[in-house]
C-alpha cells in the first residue's frame, strides 16, 4: 500500500484496528515470561484463531505480532540472530489470519534501551535497530507500519526517520502512550507529539494503551486540534485494577467500551481499536456502533495556524496572532566572553541566556554556534541539549553550514525552525528537501548568489522562486517565514519603507514574516528608539515575529503594546503582565523580566555564593557548577553548610517540581548531575577530619531496581569519615550480590538505600535472604521514602534519616563508644 492509497482508504470510512494480543494469548495458553515471538512461532494456530476472530469482528488492519521483534528485545532471549526468520514468519502468520480481508501492519515499539544521556544508546544506533526491523517487515510484505506504545517522542522520531530512509512510500501510523497528566513518561504533551510526528511524515497519529476510552478523549481532542492527518485511538478496556491474586485486570465490558468510545470519536478519532484488556468482542461492539458513522478522516487543525515545538512545548501562531520574539542572544558573534567560554567547552552563558530570554518574553530561541576555534557541529548539538535542560522553548537552528543544520535537525526532538534558506545555490538545493525530511519550518532569506536584491521586485522574485521549490518538495506556505531583510536607514533612506512593503506583500500572500531589527539603526544615535519605533510600524504592517534581544524592555514593551492597540486576542493581558514587571528603565540593556508563571515556579533565589550553588542545582547547570562551588568555598562557606543548606534543599526542590509536573526527566537528570559534580568537589573537604582508628566493615548498596545513589554515597562517605571500612556496591544491586559481599567481607553492618516506594519493597527481600543465610550483620536502612515504621515492619535493625544519623545508628548498634572513629570534615 502506498501513502496515497492509505490516505484514500482512511478518508472513506471509519477504520477498525484489532484489540489486545498478549493478554488474549495468555488466556489461550501462552505461559507468562516466555518470549512471545518464539511462542507464537511454535503455536501459530492460536494466533491465527485470535486474529481471525478480530477480522470477523470487523478489523480492517491487523497488527502482526512483531511488536518486540527488534534486535534489542530478541537479544534478551538469545534470539537476535533469528531476527529475519522471526519477522518474516510472524507477518506470514498474520497474513494467513487476514486471508485478504484485512491489511497487515508491521508492528514496532520501544527497544527497552534508553537513549543517551539518560541511557547509553545513541540516536543513530536506535535508527539502525529500527531500520533493520523495518526492512525485514517490508520484505515480509506488510501493507503498512505501526509504531505503537511509544513513551518517548525522540524514539518515535527515530522509528519515523528509519522508515523514511528505508521504505519512503510505506504508510506509517504512530501512537504514543500518555500518563494520567496527559503527558508521556518523558514529559511530551499530546499536541506536541502530534505536531512533531505529523511534520516528520507520520500518516496517522494517536494514542494507545494509556487509559480507558473516557480519559483518552481529552488526549485525542488535543491531538486532533493541531493535526491534518487522521487520528488513532486504541485505549485499554478501562482503568486497571488488581484481582485477588494481585494480577492486573481490565474489567470494562464490550458494550460499555463501545459506549465510551463515542466521545473519543467525537473528539476526532477515525481509526479506532483496543489495547490492554480488549478482546474480539470489544472490536465487534466498536464496529457495530461506528461502522456507519462518517469519519472525521483527518484532524481539525485550523487553517493558517503554524506550529513550532520543542520536545515538551508547542508554540502556535497565525498571521493575526500576537507578535512573537525569537531570542537572538545565543550567538557568539561580537560576544568575547561567550566566545571564550565556548572555547573552554562551557555552556554557562548559553543556559543563562536561554533562561533570561524566556523570562524576558521570547517564544523561540535562536541558537548559533558559528565562531572559529570550536567544532561548530559538536557545539551546536551540545548547546541544544544544554538549552533543553533549562528551557522548553522551541529552537531556531542558526548556521551557515549545511552539515551543522542537518546534524541539528536530525537530533532535535521537536519541530525546529531553520535560520535560514536563501536562493544561494547550495543552500537552496540542499536545505529545502532537508526541511521537508525532518519536518522543520524555515526562514526564507530573500538573497541570491548575486547578494542583496537591488529592488523590491527582485526580492519578490526570489521569494517566489524559493516558495515554488518548497511547494514542489511537499512543504506548504505555512512552513515558511519570510525574512523582511532589513538594511540600514543611514545608508539607504528607503530601507524601512522597503522592508515594510515586503511585509505587506507577504501578508497579502498569507506568508508569515520575520525581521532582524537592529540593522535598521546602524550608525545612528539612541538606536533603541529607532528600533522600537520601526518594530511598531512593522507590526502594524503585519510582521509576525522578530529576531531580537528580549532583555530590551523598551523593545518588548513596544511590541506587546502594539499588539494591544491592534486588538489582537490575549494581547491586553500579556501587555499588562509584562508592564507590571517592568523597571521603567528604557535603556537597551534593561534587566529581563519574568513573565511566565511556569518559570516563576522555578525562580532561583537572589544572587550570593551560596544561592548560586543552590541555583546551579535547581537549573541543572552542569557546566558551571564546578566554578560556582569553588567560588562559594573561596568565599569562606564551609563544605558541610553548602551540602546541607544549598545542595540538598535544591535537589529536594527539583524533586517537588518534578512531582508537580513542572520539571521533566531531563531536568531531573541535569540537576542530579550538577549535584554530583559539586559533591565531587566538596568530598575531600567533607573527609578532611580523617579516621583515627580502623572500624568494622559496612557493606552498603542502593537496592535492585533503584538507581538513586547520591544519598547512599553521602552515607558511605560519612561512615568512612568515622573509620568504618566501607564496601560500596553501587546502585541497582541484586540481593544475592549484597548478601554475598557481606558474607565474604565479614560485614558487621549492611546498609541499604532506596528512594522509591516501588523499590523500598526490595529491602525486605534482602533482609529475608540475609537472615535465611544466617548472616548476623546488623541491617540498617534509609532513603527519602523510608520511615521507622517501615524499618520495624520489615525487621531491619535500624533506620537512619540522614548520613549523620546513619553513623550514630551504626555505632550504637555495634556498641562503639564515644571518641572512637573520625570526625566529619568542617564540622
Ligand atoms: Co528520581 N525520583 N526518578 N531521579 N529523584 C525521586 C526519588 C522522586 C521522589 C521524585 C518525585 O517524583 N518527586 C520519585 C519517586 C517517587 C516515589 O516512588 N515515591 C522519583 C522517580 C519517579 C524517578 C524515576 C522513575 C523517573 C522516571 O524515569 N520517570 C526514575 C527512576 C529510575 C530508577 O531508579 N529505576 C528517576 C531517576 C532519577 C535520576 C536518575 C534523574 C536522579 C538520580 C541520580 C542519582 O542518584 N545518581 C533522580 C533524582 C535526583 C531524584 C530526586 C529529585 C532527588 C534524590 C536525591 O538525590 N536527593 C528525588 C526527589 C527527592 O527525594 N526529593 C527523586 C538528595 C539526597 C542527598 O537525599 O537520597 O534522600 P536522599 O538521601 C538522604 C537520606 O534519605 C538518607 O541520607 C541521605 C543524606 O542525607 N539516606 C540514608 C539515603 N540512603 C540512606 C541509607 C541509610 C541511611 C540513610 O542507611 C544505609
């Protein structure tokens, strides 16, 4: 099936998918814990029976059971070398079940390996894993691909890129799963997922698993509101509960399921099926209820609205919407300090500029790493990652090198803006197809190999040529923002008038526009006044956005006030909120103002050496925290005070923001890494007291399943300071390893740490094993979720609330008297 055939197919009628596979196979005899692919290959009749029932029930597209038949997952069962045979066979089995009455989709999902920096897999490795499976599925003759149960937008992108680079005309449907708060595990909201996946070429997008139909309607509505491709809903049979044996069950019956799906279809879904807990009866009920309904066919994206997105936030704008600012400051041109920092590999100013610009009112951040003495491509990728750790604004990728732009677009987990594409031959030829391939928008710079256009007509001709080529490549007018090309009024008295005329011309052609403002006033006194008046005139002419420095209060206030005077929706409140935070200083470099409620929640404390340390953890400033910690120590702050009063409160605040859904995993990681770097510097000072006497052995570990080790490391450090011989087994340590190490090293104490309600249960198992093996070591436990009551419940010998308490507890349990052991540095 081609992409066009798929579009025609889904336009005609409601399309029915299948229901759950795994849970139904278990009911029909598949034992838990086996490799599903292998079991199906050995018991193909069971799958054929189930899928035939789905076809009878009305399924139009069967998912071949290749869900986890990727190299990484098969490796877990030692079957990776049989990947070809597995994929070919499983597709053939589904084909047999379909008997020409249903299409067969090759099914792909997450590999179980996490992408760097959270895990160790690189994006290109993941793309290669997906390419391998997609090639095999295509060889096996699937009609289309479905990428499903995706928790990560970046991994979904990897699968789409892999499909594009192997089978460009095979239709691909993508569905992600969302948590109760409407975001994926990695913090992506449904609308952002839809924007990014559609722009990257998904033929249908939606949600599967996640929730029951009732809760999924909100997700579907939000996806449908931003997309033009069909929307898929494949919810569970209600919310899960535990049965008497502790097994997860979904109890929503077929009729009730179909009844609740009405709201999902009204919300915009036209490709529907079921996930966990659903059966052929659920699909039959769906078919009965909806087969005669006229399908929405596509999403309901409003005409004229454009979208840019980071991994976690979408910025939507149309030609009549409030004016936007692209923050221009992350650019080393003319900034000596930033250049020096970048040469040293530091991104402290980059992340500070990102935060300040967001707080100052920017909606998009331009990132340019063009300078001598650095590897621009590598620094661009790093800068993107660092900026994403502190701001969720979408990025404009700014480089004059095509390879830098390509590397950035491939890696960027959102929908980026390319700055810029002109009629210069190489850029024109290579960058427009690249924008299409990676789903980016671009700034059209009306320049050619001959340089600046000499007349307005020449400018219009260049705009026309680039536009035509973009449309030929499959882009639309809405993917383009035309640069008004501002020149200097001092040199050309008509400069402003020509730009204003270009803006009006584009407006008539329904094209969005952007300007870099400051050129206009070059060589004039009090440039800020000229810039802001010009901006006001340009907004009146229809300018959509400007690349500017949002720390200029005069400029931002002028823009927001212009919008209000032009009566653009929401602009009055925006102006009032901004004005309330203004200092009234009209200079170019007036301080940035915080306008976003979301960023206010994470506002750092006032500047001082100790608050700088606190803020560096809060903001996940990995590149700057070393210097900041040393500065605080030089200012005379004791290491212990920095640990107790800055680092620990900051990471706790990070935890709270994460809990409230204001911070996401990458921010949690940046903050944790920043904290570890700081502790690394403090450690020798915390140990300064040294030990006076050899003390008993302590074996310490974070329990299996838990990778939080910052607190455990502090406990280990403190015990060492008091002379204990500490054997630190690390994090995520199986009970057998802990008990073996304790026995072999004649430990007097076993110390266990756990930070999650799920993993604290593992402490009980360690204690049971240690007791079963007759160990007489005292077992002490701790970690943010642990209480004395829990320690009593699982028969631990003691609980300590922090590192100092752990030392007191260990000494008390072993009957060590006062005066023995070491001291805590700086105490
Ligand atoms: Co995660 N995390 N995290 N995390 N993380 C928590 C624990 C969480 C409470 C955040 C939240 O939602 N508010 C939450 C758990 C919810 C729950 O179960 N109740 C959580 C979650 C959900 C997760 C993930 C599942 C997120 C995801 O992937 N969606 C994931 C889990 C991965 C896994 O473990 N399988 C995850 C990942 C991470 C990072 C990797 C990003 C990072 C850890 C980096 C690392 O440790 N190397 C991280 C961080 C940093 C946190 C928070 C923000 C901070 C933990 C910390 O380092 N605190 C945390 C929220 C919070 O606790 N405020 C959170 C500072 C440290 C000094 O304190 O560890 O408590 P603490 O240690 C203290 C005492 O408790 C005591 O002494 C220490 C010093 O005073 N103590 C002992 C500790 N162990 C002891 C042992 C003892 C005695 C005392 O005797 C032996």
